């Protein structure tokens, strides 16, 4: 019996060994399959999420922007700082200030800067190309910038304007046709002449550009004559006898609502320069107000714009005077862009 018990124990140990080996193989293959099945979704999941994420869109610049008052100097400074190759500008009055210092800085860093001016107020010479315009009659009065041969800024402010003054500016980006016309104006001033360009009006991406002496006042008059509902204007100086006032008078007679804001600046005699014209405009039915009460004259109201029927805008450097129509070098833009018209109307209505 002892021998059989030993043999029986021997067989049991062999059976136990075989069973252990079999279970080990079974567990090995079972566990080996499980991670393979779980790895598939772990790999695919991040790929699926990544495919659904949209790429970030780059920031875009507005094609047209309109600025008023203190924002005018801000956009001028911003555009000067961002210029890469060239800056061409025209102004009536030049004097040293923050703007000219920025222009000098850009010139020192390799940007080609040219400024044409009608008057040097402080008789200093800037550290960039500078030329005083020679006119046969009147004054040289345009106000604009061209940046890198493509971006154009039309404004009512002079280089010497204070940031406290009320002004406007319209920025057009990527308008090479208009930029070329304005750069040619600067070319002529540096050549000692004032060209006869766009006297009848030049169609461009920004609207119709007109240089006076020319048909600028007649073109503006025609826009007033075509008005169907309303005319709103904001102007620094007005005189009675010129085509623009004729257009306003006829518009009123047709029942068009005409509203006008003018500056109450005073001459050396202490009297409001626009007073006589204001009395006349009110007498023909124009709703008129000064930018400030007659008793005060604190801030320069230097606008030169009109908005017609909420769809047409007239702006630039031209005051509504006989001198601006017939003698001065002026730039006028007539735009049919409703955004520009709405911007001017919104600003006007705040008054």
C-alpha cells in the first residue's frame, strides 16, 4: 500500500503541474488579447477630436473706418507707426508736435517720409523730406496721408492740429488707385508745381476725388440738388455766395430738411466770423446751430463734411466758402458708401 500511495501522489503532482501550466497558458493568451482591443479607441480618440477643431482665423482689418475728435490723432499715430516703406502727406499748417516726431522717428528707421505743406507755423525744418507748396492764388489746404502706396487717410485735421479740436478722418485700406493720385499730388509739390489733376473729378475705389480750384463746389452742389430727404452738414467756415450755398437754398425750397453745425470762432475784432452767413442760412430755412453757445469759443470745430439721405457723404479739406471753391488748393471726396454716410450722420446727431 505504501508503494501505491507513492505512485498515486506522483500522478497527482504531475496532473497538478499540467493543470497549472494549462491555466497559465490560458491566462496569458486571454490577457494578451485584452489590451490589444482596448488600444484601438485610445489611438483613434485624439485623432477624431483633433479633426473637429477648426483652425484659428487670423485677425482682419476693416476696409473702411471713420474717426472723430481725439480718435483722429490716435489713428494717425497708429498708421505712422505701422508704415513699412513710405509715408506721403499733405497739410495746410505744419508745426512740431507728437505727429511730426513720429514721422521723424520713422524716417530715421528707413521709411521714406514726404510732407507737403501750405504754411510752416514755427519755421522749423523736420528731419524728413519737406516742401512748402507754391500756389498761384489762395492757399495750399489739402489734408491727407498715403501709407505704403496703398492705404489712404482723408482728414480735416492739419499736422499742427490739437488733439482737443473736433476733426474727422476716413481711412481706406488697400486702395492703390486713390493712393497713386494723392502721391502724384505730393510729387508735384516737391517739383515746385500744383498740378491740374481731378479738377472735374476722378473716380476711384474710395469715391470721386476732386481737387480745387476745379468743380468741387459744383459737384457738392449737385449732390444737394439731388437730395430726396435730408442734408446734414458740419463745417468750420461758411460764406454766403458760392455754389454749395446755392445748392442748399434750392434743396430747402424743394422741402428737403437741411441742418448745419458751424464753428463760432471769433476774429481779431471779437465778433463771430460766421455770424453773417449764419443769419443768412437761417433766413432761407436752414436749421443751424453753433458748435458751442455764442458766449463761449473754447474748442476748434474743424469739420468739413455733409451727409445726404443717409447714403452719400462729402468730406475732405474744403470749407464752404468762395475762397475754397475758386482759389484754394483743396481735396474733396464724394462717397456713395452707406457706412461712411451713416458714420457722419451718427456723429452729427449727437449734437
